[in-house]
């Protein structure tokens, strides 16, 4: 039987699909450790969107790196009178992200130091330059970021997808003006997270309506059709692991806690696969 959350779904943006299987087969023969970098917008994106992928590859000996654009300073869902404010909430969420990263086996976490909700208004060249710096410094083989839909239209998610895509081109370009003191770097593969309609149903079931109101327009996730999804990664074992470790800690930020909350619904989805 297929299990809930068994697959992380991604779309390959560069080159042929099935890089992950290539990655698996190359692992034995390559002298250097392979590196995977996720470039995301907020604390919790690493867990909800790609936690299974990060945990799986870290557990298999691939070095994983995370670059997060903001500290999630506006992610307060409690009573507004108790909101600790941008700086204090950013510190809380940074600590939660660090704890999540430890569980996921992420080797290093870095921030681009933008404010939650303002990334799409940042100067594009400045953001791209920062990401180029990380790409050229870390030299990842594979990069994962949001898709151009931002999963459900979140402007920060869309912005980081655009900036990361641009940075990957810049990092490989001898004509780039950014970080010229660092050697050029070409990533082997760029992947966008591509939530299926089924996965968005689960999110909706667990978190309620994922809707953004931007410039008077309502945005929701629409889900990537199966024919657009190039790559599915079995991450079930790592959902289990994270679920256990996070039960008393930073559960708010770990996707695996979703599995028990949405169990009935998830089973129904599984039977369709
Ligand atoms: Zn986010």
C-alpha cells in the first residue's frame, strides 16, 4: 500500500529528468561528496516543502545546505496582542529553524536577511548576488527551490524561485558581475517543488484555507498535474523519523506532524496512487 506523504514531488528545470537516480548511481563512483542546496523563503519551508528530501539525502551521506531568505517575522497566528514583534518573532523562528535543520541533518543554514513579506520588493540584483555567493562558495550539485507558482501564490515563494533561478545562471556566467573573486559554478540540476493537487488537499485539510490576497486578487494553489511532475522521491521513512523526534519540540515547523493529524485524508490519497 502506498503511504501518506510517501513522495516529494519536484519538477526538473534543467536538463534531463531523473537526476536523482543518476545521483544515486554516481554516488559510489564519485570521490567528492555530492551537495544539495535548498533556497527557500521562510523558516518551515524547509520542513513543509522539502523536509523529506533534505532528510533522506542527508541520511544517505549527501551534504545538504539551506539558504532561507527571511526569518519568518510575520508568521504569527496567535492573538495579535501577544505578537512579540518582528525582531523577537524572527529570533524565535530562527531558533525553530535551527532545531528543524538539526533533525533534517542539514549541514549549514544561512539567511539572506530579508523581512518576511518583503522579499518581492527587495532589489533583485542584491538578492541574486547574495545567492550567487552561496552557490559559488558551497558549489552544490543540485538546487531545490519553489516553483514559479510559489506553491500557492505566496509572493515571497515566487520571488525566491525567480531570484534563485537567475542566480544559477549568474553563478555559471563568466560575465556575471557578482562575486567575481569566487570561481564560477554550474549546478548540475535545478528542481522546483511541484505540489500535486493531492498534496495541496492535504495542506488544506490540515492548515485550513491556504489563500493569499494580493493586489485584490485571490491566490490559491492549483496543484501541478502529474504529467508536469518529472521526479518523485520516496521520503516516507524520513517522515516517520522526523515525526518522532519532533513530537515534543518544534512540531509547528515539521511537516511529518501533519501525517497523524490528517491521517484519514492521507490514506484516501494514498489509495489513489
Ligand atoms: Zn514559506
